[in-house]
C-alpha cells in the first residue's frame, strides 16, 4: 500500500469516527440553525412529524457531505505537503 493510500485510509477512519461521535450534535445544531434563522413559521419546531422532515434530512445530509468533503481535501492537502 502506498503512502498516499495509507493517508487516505487514515483520514477516512478518522472521519468515520468523528462523524459517529459528532453526529447528534451536528443534527441538533442544524435543526437549531433552521429554526433560529428562518423568517417563516414553516421551520419552527422541527421534529420527525414536521411536514418537511424528509426535505430537512436531505438538506442536512447534503451539508454534512459537503463538510466531510472539504475536511478530507484539507487534511489530505496538509499531509501531502
């Protein structure tokens, strides 16, 4: 296994552990952000019975995916230097 492969595997393992450890916090913070900064009443009191719950979860997942991608690229660049 090459040095780059080992670095990618290490970063992947760290991200997976980080995701599991911080998932609940991220989820709660994301819902709080929507509730706090929404100008309409649509995003007040978001829970699993909310009419847009599936859309909210999809958006949350897209944000999490973006953050993980940016973190991976940053760590990989940093370790490659």
